[in-house]
């Protein structure tokens, strides 16, 4: 019997049989040494696989693994495309809904325009009939026939709110804070007329009109501000507004009452912190002049306690217009305190001040005059 690799006769001592193809070959042709083959037990020799069959099994295993990976990738791509299709369908449905709402509003406006045109035609017809009656009938009666207006426009908004309404800017997505500040002032001035004011402003502002329609069931400042902060303001912008408006220190010429009202106003607008946190912001940001008027045993934690503290500080500020100097900004304090001393030099009459050193050349020039000696050239 010949070896399938080298085609030479086989010997019983150096013969190896593949368990996969049942072919026999020399041990040395399989890259296995005779010593290692002799050390193998019978069970291992019976399951031994030749190099050719082993490479074919590796290829088959690789193909199976590659097919499994391809199937997994195809399944993931199919799921991703399904999600994209669902999101696109949802976006198209929302856009179609908005278009349908716009079409409905246009139909309502067209109907209102037709009614207004009909009323104008009726008034014109009445005026034409009056002009045809002649002047004699008017002179006999002495009075013109009463014509009641068919269109009456009334408004429940008081006229003293017109300046505040005129100061409300157009709602812009890139600057929601200025718009919310103006609405907050209107909310404080007339909360019962807030809904009517928003509807009036929405007639000239498309974005505000859409917000008013979305919040028409509960149209107030709280719902409008929450809608704007949730839909048009990112978390980074909210954090920046909190740092700029809530965590700022009290300025030098700002009263403690104005500072506390400003922090509470922006806290009510942003709605990011509780009342206890706002009180802590006010106390931490107060300058040294306002802190000198603090007089309490327990630190205020509620808004009524903060209001009482602000009343006491306000009274003390009015009674003491000139108090201790504000040193909250040490850089400006040192600049204003010590800049003049550094600029004008040293005063001999002031003890504890060292005289500015003179140049060496001047000391050498004055030395002969004081000692009576003359300089000789070397």
C-alpha cells in the first residue's frame, strides 16, 4: 500500500491513518515526528486528522462563522432601517397635521372674510338707500335714521397695560430670555388679562400664536414658560442662564432688595431650582455691605424669611447711606487704595515709609560736595 502524499510504500511502524478521509500516509509526511507518534495513545491515534482534512475543516468553520456575522449585520441594518422608517413616518404625520391645521385656519379666515364682506355690502346698501331719499325727508324728520354698527370690536385689556405690551419683543428661538422677562412683567402686572394679552400678541407673532394654540387649555405664564424651556432651550443654555442670572454676585451699587427680587424673578422664570436653593443663592451672592446689615439667629430658608430679612436690610441701608466700604472685589479695592501711594512716591513726614533709592550716578556726583574732596582721574 502506498502513501497518499509521497507515493512510497508504507510500513506498519511508520504508518498513520486519517480519521476523516480514512487514508494512510507516512508519519513523517504529516509533519509529525516519529517520536511524538509513538508517544500517542491508541485513542488519540484513532481520532487523528491529517493536515489536508484539517485545513478543509478550518475553511468550513471560517465560512460558517463569516455567514453568521453577515446574518447578524444584516439583522442590525434591517432594525436600523425600520427605526428610520418609523421616525420618518412620524415626522411626515406631524408635518401633515400642521399643514392640515394651517388649511383649517385658512378656511376659517376665508369664512370670516366672507362674513365681513357681506356686512360691508349691507352697510353700503343702507347708505345708498338713505342717499336716494333726498334732502326733504331729512329736513322734516330733523334726525338721521339710526344705523347700528354691525361690527363691534371690544377689548377687556386695560389701556394702562399698553406700554408694557408694546415693550414685549418678538419671540425668537435664539433669545428666549428677553421674551420671558417681558411676559413675566405682564404676568405680575395683570395675571387675569394674561391670556387675552398673549392672544393679541400672537396675531403679529407666528411662533407665539403656535405656542398659544398648543397651551389654549391652560394659557398662563407658567405653561408658556415651561413650553419654551422644554422645546426651544437646550440643557447647556439653561445652565448658562442659571450661572449668568442666578449665581451672579450682587453688584456694588445694587440694593439688597433689588438683588433678591432679580434672583427670585429669574428663578421663577427658569424653574430649575427650589425656593430654598434660591434663598441660598441670594445669601451667598450678597456683597460685604449688605452682609454688614444681616441680623438673624437662624439662616433664612424660606421666601417669607428672606422677605423679612430684605425689609430689615432695606431699612438699615436707608438709615446708613454711608457704611463700611464694599471689599468684595479686592482687586478694585487695592487699586483704589494703594495706587496713589505708589504713583507719588515717599513722604518724609510719614513714618514707616522707606525712601525710594536714588541712582548711583547722582550719589557719586554729590559725594565730593558733601565731604569737601575732589575727584582725581585715574
